[in-house]
C-alpha cells in the first residue's frame, strides 16, 4: 500500500528531501538528487551553491557547487585559508551580515543589479537570475565578522540561465525546497561532525566502533596487530627550557613526524600519552601480518626522514635537534573501552602493549632509533626476506617490568628501498 500523497512534483521533492533527512545519503548525492528533481519539475536551476561551517580539526567549512553541465564538486576549506577579500565582497557574506532570509538579483535586462563581483561573473557565464538564501540552525546565532565565521547553518544560492529568469512560481517553489534541503543538509553535517570529531580524538577505527554502538565500559575485542610506540627524548629538559605555548608547538611538530607517518602507512594513532605516540597496524583480512609489519617499518623510516627535515629547520634557527625512539612489536591486544562509566577511553591494553613501550625505552640505553621484537622480524620474513638484511640482532635484553628477557633486533632509521 502506498501512502504517497504528493500532488505536484514539488510536493514529491519535498517528501523526498524529508526521506533523505531520515536516511544517510552522501551530501553530494543529496544535492545532486535535489537539483535533478527540480529540473524535472520544470524549475530551471542551472547552478547551485551550498556552504556551511563544520566542526573539524582541519577544516572550517565546506562548499558544494552543482552545475547542470558539470555535475557536483565539494571543497573543504582549511582553517585560516579563507580569501577574506573575496568573502567580504560576496553576496553570501552580505546576506549573513544583514541576517536576510533571502535576496534576489536579476543579472540581465533593465532591472539587472550586478553589485557583487560573482554576479558579474555569472552574467558573463550566461546566467540571468540569482537567488541567495540563509537558513540558520537555532534561534541565537552569533556571527564573528572579525573572523568571518558564523555558528551553524547553511548559506546557498540558485542561478538560472533561462532568458526570462525565475518566475514567481519558481521562487515560491525554491523557497519551499530550500528549507527542506537545509534540514537534510543539517542531518548530514551533524553526522559528518560526529564522525570527524570521533576520528580526530579516538582514531579512525575506534571512532567507527563508537558510532556503531560500542560505547559501554568493557566493550571491546581482542585483535592481533603491529604495535607502535614512540617517545620524545629529553622532553623534561625541553619543557623546562621554554614557555608552555612554545613547548606545545614543539610537541605538535614532533607528532607531525611520528603520528603522520603512522597514518600515511595505513596505521591508526590511538593515543598521545604525554609526549609519546601509541599506534597500531591491525592485522586482518585486508592486511596480513607481513604487510602490516612492512607498513610499520616504512612508517618508522619515514618518521626519521621527517625528523631530519625538522632538525634542519631547527639548526637554521639555532635550536637544538630533536630525537626520539620507536619500538615495534606484534601481539594480541584488547582494543576497547576502559575507565569509569562517566569517563571512558578507547585504547589498547595488554602485555604486548607494555612490551612495546619497554622496547622503545630500551632505545635510549642502546642508542638506537628503531628496536623490534623477534616476533616482528619473524612476521616480516614471510614476504619481505630482503628487508631482514637491514636489521641486526642485538640479543636478549631484559625489559623493565617484563619477567622474561626478549630477543631484540635493531633496524637502521636510514634504511632505503624497504
């Protein structure tokens, strides 16, 4: 039995947008689908823009542009990257500043008003009419015009190249559609914010698990993985010799060397314990143990290449070089929620994790950069025998807090052609 009571194509589009708000389409699919249905309904939209702020550690906002000829393109804008002159001269900022729900500009004929540079560009491209709108999410929306930011909502525009422009009925239909489109976009933005924040603070895999409902204390699973632990050397002396802001800046540069290398080679960064990095390279159907070990070793080598560039900059600034050690191990860990019900942390625990941290601590005593366990070397040999030639056996070493000595291998940080 069908309960579809839509009388017109715009009714059907409005219903469709509400359905999309309750489902999980990609943002691009949502905007593309809306515009195609507008065209099918006889609304001559040739170009659509939607922009919205987003809470993300890398990006301040995104913009979706759709054209009838070229389809859809999404751009994410990093923090502090906005072209302030272009933004200040845009109708989008104008409508935001004056809190207008909408305004229209005809682009051709006696009534043409081309009072913004983008309108002149659109007219040159053959557009004849332009409608801009603002939909704020919530009643109390603060706007910071010094930073050109607003709290939550979307700003959008419709353009047409039909010679007569938009008719009154077109404008009524667009006004109805844009409110419902805003609701659907809001749901997608909220989902994107949730996933990006969880990924940024928990890591990609842990973030997905939390979103999928793994949120209670004790929720977790045992996984077999390569474990990475790296630690900055001389951190206490460094912290005592500079201001807090400077030390945080230094730590972030160090993390760019280590954590970025883990991420580059398909690893996950789980925690930053002080000035250390805890990461894993999960072993699963997509990544066997030998490949995971190889990725971890490539990441370790990359980290020291990054360190070399960083220390070159520090030398030019007459600053002392940085150094760190990396421990690599393979073993089973418990990957899940620990803590108290009111405050949980998604992390890895278990003997293998402790052994990896102790391996890294041994790099200071042995004046080494990369130390691995015998288990790591054994797994690596499965498919990468040549790489083993770049390591040497140090011998059995006692690890602090570990009952049995561990056979330890050293890899040279400058290893090429891994």
